[in-house]
C-alpha cells in the first residue's frame, strides 16, 4: 500500500517518516520525494 503524506517538514528524513507510522503497523519502506518531477 502506498500512502501520500503532504505538508511535511523539509528536515524530515525517510527513517523519521517510517518511525512515525511504525506504531500503526509494519513499514516496509518510506521514501520522501524532494523533487516534484520525480
């Protein structure tokens, strides 16, 4: 399942995002896209 999360801090790293969602279930990958054309 992919989940879009918007309006997050530019300082947030992939692992930080994974840690935020971990209490709600297994996070297999977390990827923050910083290039709007990616």
